[in-house]
C-alpha cells in the first residue's frame, strides 16, 4: 500500500524571530494554519488521513496542527501545494511572492504494509530532507518578520472567537498577571512598557504584595516521551495511529485551556509538542511546577492511557511508557525572549531528553537579573523526589538567612556528605539526620520542632535524602540540591529587594 507525508517549515527559525509574545504566537500560528489549508486539500482528494486528527473548532486561539501530515495513497503534490498555498495567502494576506519563497512544503511517498511501518519510513525520509537547509534569503526573511511583528488582526480573526481573548500582553504583563484585577493594573501596564527604565515606580503601583518572581517569565517547551516510538512500532495494531492522533488533539485542546486558565499564553500545542509562556505563579496561586504536573497528569492522561495499555516493548524488551518531559527557562522580563526560547529548547532536548534515564524529566535554567544562574534537572518518575521538592517550595516562606544557612552548610560540606553516597536508604537517612542536627541545628523535639524554620529544614533534609537515591556523583547531588533550594525560595516569594 502507498502512503504519503507532507512536511512544512521552517518552524523553529520563524518562531525564533519573535521578540514579543504576540510575535511568537503569530509565527507559530502561521504554520498551523498552513497545515490546516493542506489538510483540507488532502481531504478534498478523498485520501484517508491517519495523522493528525481533524480539528473540529479551529478558533481556539492556538495552533493545534503539527508540521507533518500522513495519509494513505499518493496524490498530485503540486496541485495540493498550490491550492493550499493560494488559500493560505488569501486568508492571511501575506504577499504571494513572500509566502512562495519562504514556506517550505515537502512531500514523500513510500510502500508499506501498515500505518506504523509507513509512519516510521516517512519520518526517516522527512528527517533526511530537513537536513537540507533550504532557508529563504535575508530579504525574504526580513519581509516575513515585518509581517509577523504586525499587530495582526487578520491572524487574530482566524484564530480567536472574540477580541478579548487575543494575545495583547507584553512579557511584563504575563509575568505579573496575578495583578490583572488590581485597581492600578492599567497604569502599571502603561508605565512598565514605556521602556524608560521606570519599572521600579511601575511595580510600586501594585502595592506591597509584589515579589521578585513577578518580574520573571517562564518559557516552557514540552515534548511527549515515546509517542513517536509507539506510532512507528512494528507490532502496533492497524488503526491505532489515528486513535493516538485523536488523543493528541484532545491533549492540545486541554493543555491550551489549562495554560490559559493559569494566566499563560500558549504558543503552540500541536501533536505531542507544547510551547508556552507563563508566570512563575499563576492566577490561582499554583506554581509553574504544579502547572507542569497538571499538564502531564491531566491533559496528557488519555495519551498515556492508550500508549501504556498497548503493552508494547522496545528493542531492549522494556515496556514503552508515555509521559511528558519539560524544558523550563526562567528569565527577567527584559531578557531577550528569543534567547529564553533557545534556552528552553536546550533544556528540553539536550538535557531532559538525553541526560535523564527514562525521560519524563524536567530541566530548568533560572537566569537572574543580576547575572547569576541556577540549572537543575530531575526525573519526574521519581515521585518522592518531586514531592519533596514541591514541599521545599511550600515551606520556603522563611527568612532568607535561614535558606542561605541551609544551602551554605550543604555546599561547604561536600566532602562529608560524599561519605555516605551509595549507602542504603536507611544509612543515608540516619547520617543525613545527624548532619542536619549538628550543622544545621535541626530539632527533633521541643517547642522549636514545630517552628516554621525547623519544618523548612526538615523539608530540605527529606529532599536531600531523595537525591541520594538518584545521584551517583556528589558534585551533581550538591549542585542539584543547591539549585532546588534557591529556586524554591524564589518561587515561594522573595522580596524584590532580595533579588
């Protein structure tokens, strides 16, 4: 049987042009809408599309279609391409010459005995094609950026049902979105975006509740683990590719709602990929870490259930399990957005996906306005470690002196802590407890046992014990623990003067 696939680009270079949230959104949405036009043309040719699933409502404010389409049979590619591009140009108002020169639409076709075999072959062919750099020249790229940077009401009309839902905010507004209902919000927006270095006065308009994290934005890139391995598995039952595609579409819709309700801006949610901007703490008080949990455990749950229910094994006879991995970049709101985007990509694909066994990981880079930075990564498969880290965040509403003391004592005693690296869990806990009692003044009884400072020290001790279970090198353990302590304090609400 013949199968074919269509791929569009250049996605990453185009999104990287964005300097403002709405520019990122516009750059991404263009590709989803182009794929929608291609999808409609393939459908008119009566081909059976196996991936992606059809979007019933395209006005959800986010691109839900990925950059690849798979269908059964062969077709007149030039006819599909020309008609889809004509419709795309008509609806977006991009000049025809710019659209024709800039957007790359690739087509491949193979013989295969099943959907999964076809997906594997076609993906390999498209991966090879993408290695051939066919970027547009500088003049065409500049014209494309001029289009993306427009206050593009045409794109908004294609993507949103109402004007109030459109991505109008700047980075500063999304970072401080907890104050959207504050009486001085409009004055704050006008002043903080005046680009005249008066942000200190601007934040004073919001009162005494402003924390350091209200000046920082999260750029999050997420990607499904083992979904591609599943849809190309030789033992996959015929028809399951489409079922997984439908589950991925629902994931995109649910993730879009989850991120929007949190106070963030979804940039794209196509296939098993996510890219979004979000405040450190959302409208409902959840942190970015709780949001990532909900995206995996709630929005992605149906995909996980389908993949896990197949009980397929990889080449090492290990069960294939689906999950999400995350790359998180936290930067000051005046930091270049394209650099934060590149950092999030690096955290996801070079660290979370490669350095953590079993994937299902989070890699974080927090770059402070002062120039310092903290980077950590950990596996979400270790539920006890993640729970311990979240508890450190919850208990970090203590003085900065206590937090600094705990982190300093741990860092300065690397040689001592190394002595029980690799020991049994019981020995690790006993020795860590003794260390905390002697060097960090942790109390196990008396009135101080229930004090806020002591409860915080206990949460740090539990987190350190969990890290001993996962780390084999003491330098990595110390670095991760120190980063977790500093990031937890930041997320829990450092005063602006403590930045």
